[in-house]
C-alpha cells in the first residue's frame, strides 16, 4: 500500500525530539513491503500547506499520524496541542478529497492515528480527531496487522490495540496462512508478545536524523519498555506496561555505533522510563558501551532506587554525564502519597554518589499532590537545595490522566467529573497549597538560578535556544544551569 506517515509534533522545548516511535513503526511497515513517504512537521514553516502538498503529490491510500504530546503537562503555562492536530487531520481529509487517484474502495484514504498522545485516551482521541482507526500503544505489530486487514477487506477491530469508528467488531477467523504479517496468534485471535520492537532498528534513514542532532543536540535510543513502579500519577506503565521488556545490550551498542559512524552524532538520550532498573540491564548496557570505546556522551531518566556508587561509576565510564532523577519530592509523607518506591535518604545518597561519580544531577519534582502542605513543600525545597544539584525542574500541579491511580481517585472523589474531562489538561493542586504553591516556588527559584519551572516561566527564548545549539552545545540544556546563566533572564521583571 501507499502510506503517508506524518509526525505531528512541533514542540521545540526543551529541544525538538526525534520521532522515535514513528521511526519504529515505519520500520515495521517497511518490512511488510509497503511504499512509505514520511512527513515530519517538526521543522515545517507551514504544516497545513505541507500536508496539502504532500497528499496531492502522493495520493496515499493510508495517512497515518503520530501524535506524541497531547499537552505540555505544565501548569499554569499549559499548551494544548489537540486543536492543532484536529486542523492537521482535517487538512489531510480536504486535500485527499481533491485527489482522483487514491486507490481504495472508497476513493479516499484511511486515516489512522497512533502515538503516546493518542494512547493515553484512545477512544476520546479517536472521536476528537475524526480518524477512521487508531492504535493504542505500540505500533510495531498492530499497525502492520491493521494495514493487512484493510487490504484484505476485513475489519481490523479485533486486533489488540486497534480502535475504530465502527462500534461492533466483526468476528474474524484468520487462518494461520492467510496473514502475511508473521504475527503469532492463538485460538484464531491476534496476540502479540510485545517483543517485535526489540529485534528492530528504527528507520532513522527516512527522517532528518542529522538535523535533529544539530538542532536538538542528540539522538534518542530505547533499551527497554515498561516500568515496574506504581507512582500514583504516572502514565508510563499505562503506555509501556508494568513489566520490563529488555533489549540485548549488544544490539543497543550496535544501534549507537551505527548512528555514530553514519550520522556523526555522539550525544544520546535513553528514552527508557527508568534507565537504571533493572540494575543488571543498565550495567549490561554500560559494559557493552565501555567495550566499544565509542567516545559518546549520554543521559537518561533514573530512579534513586538501586542507584549505587559502583553502578554510577560504571555508567560514567560508559559516557553518562548527566541524569534526570525522578525524585518528585524529598518529603517523607509526600513520597508515600505519590507512591514512590524509595526514601528521602536514598535521594540524599544518590546526590552524593552522583557527585563522586562525576555525573551531573537534575532532580525533577512534582508539587501539589494529595496531602501536600506548605510544610511539605518547604521541606522538599530545602532538602533538594541542600543536595546542591546542577538543576531542578519543577512542575507545580499534577496532570491527571485516566487509568492511573490518581486519575481514578480524582474521578471517585469528584475532582474530575467525568472521563472526558481528562482530555483538555486538568491538574490537581491540593487545596491546602492552592494559593501558597506558585508564589512560594517562584520566589524560591528566583533566588537560585538553577531551578526552572517550565509551567510558570518559559525558561528560554527560542532564539537563545537555537543559538546554543548552533554553536554546537550537545548536552541537555539543563546542564547550563550550573552557570546560573538564565537567572536574570528567567525571573527578570517578576
Ligand atoms: C523520553 C521522553 C522525553 C524526553 C525525550 C528525549 C529525546 N531526545 O527523545 C524529554 C525529556 C526531552 C521529553 C520532553 C517532553 N515530554 Co516526554 N516523554 C518521554 C517518554 C518517557 C518516552 C518517549 C519515547 O521516546 N518513547 C519511545 C517510543 C518508541 O515510543 P512512542 O513514541 O510512544 O511510540 C510508540 C507508540 O506510541 C506507537 N506509535 C507512535 N507513533 C505512531 C504512529 C502510528 C500511525 C501508530 C499506529 C503507532 C504509533 O508505536 C511506537 C512504537 O511502539 C514519554 C513517556 C513514555 N513512556 O512514553 C514522555 C512523554 C511522551 N512526554 C510527554 C511530555 C508532556 C513532554 C514535554 C511536553 C514535557 C515538557 N513540558 O517539557 C516535552 C516535549 C518535548 C518535545 N519536543 O516534544 C508526555 C506526553 C503526554 C501529554 N501529556 O501530552 C509523555 C507521554 C509522558 C507523560 N507525561 O505521560 N520527553
Ligand atoms: S514516575 Fe517513573 S518510576 Fe514512577 S511509575 Fe512513572 S516511570 Fe515508573
């Protein structure tokens, strides 16, 4: 089939992010033999015109959108991307309606959506976007299966993860031979074991990977899927599952080596929910990278759990020079209320270990959850400040999502009236800190210069950000906060 794959993400902060998910999906459908054109809107000056032009040029049978962010999850400077996405989908429909060359039974292309923004609330997103089908979760198995079903004139609605405008799934009885996708099934049903992606290298060649290296500073890599923790507000287990699916460390090292040699990018971000768990896997990746001697630098998300000095030293030897640690709080009762699986003491230990290992530390904090009080806020600020981190990224207010423990609680207690209210960003701030939180955090941050509140003050002017990348700076931008360079800019006039 003739496919147009569109990456709709245009968010430039904190950097333009390479559309890794769509690159995986593109590789999966390329293996099926489909003809692919990719349109990445990240750098487009006029996305609407670009979609109209490419649809007219290609007359695709399928137009598939990847929606990464639904909103920026930041309060009160919230950005909600859904209205833009709706415009893009409508543009694709309008452009396709003008084409006489589309070879589908209806003469119009199938419109399909996927990506994390879609997967967070698939049914609501399907309706809001007005697409024909959507894939909730990973696309490597479900998307090729969906295309196959469409080609065969069958309903795709019993493919796991596929949502569609048709309400009643048709009973399908696929024979083992008739499906060419190589997907294992039992009892005449599709079943995916979730390992297909781990044997794939994303189709970066179809995208402008070097441009992302230049303007975004780095390439991104995934070494595992899933998170085993149960933090009450978090969507990552919803998106990736609650058990680990691990890649072979040698294949991760192969992928990195290929990018270094082919695209001359030496700066990487591991997009795993938590890089350092399981510890043995993180060590395996570090060992593989040490053996390759690739002269790379990298950073990742980490949890204080199990982050010992020897592991950090090994990660540093493998090129790790920065970690974004999801501490969330440093107050004992708040850590429990958020469902974090570690203690305040572990946060203090990790801060010390990172210093010894020479790894820059950025704490990410979330304030305002249930049970937060002015005292717990002050306690966290004081403790985190004492650990002398290089940077602190602070979210004030918890974005609520369906299918998370905190989202369920918000529905039960009436903080969110009905499920559809999750779509437009909704935040929880405990009533006891409602008026206290923002002014306090702003004041606290203003005195420091290495604390940033993306939801309160835009940390960087776009032009400054471009300049920093233009001169070749390759680390995540929070590394620059050590110099307090944004202090004046960020809090001036406030
Ligand atoms: C790593 C990460 C980051 C890193 C990225 C670093 C880098 N260089 O890549 C950093 C820290 C920079 C970051 C920043 C932000 N992030 Co972020 N990030 C993630 C994270 C953990 C992983 C993303 C990833 O790469 N996954 C790996 C790929 C392979 O998976 P995927 O993209 O989901 O793709 C799969 C499926 O979705 C599907 N799929 C994807 N496209 C398509 C298309 C079709 C047609 C089909 C069928 C299927 C399909 O198949 C793919 C393969 O299986 C996710 C959470 C998560 N666990 O998913 C949040 C997440 C995507 N981020 C989120 C947000 C909000 C942001 C920020 C806006 C935060 C902020 N205020 O700064 C920024 C935006 C940055 C930008 N420019 O877009 C949210 C989006 C949800 C929402 N509320 O909208 C998420 C989901 C986390 C959350 N809160 O739930 N992020
Ligand atoms: S906050 Fe981090 S550790 Fe907790 S569930 Fe989410 S990804 Fe896992």
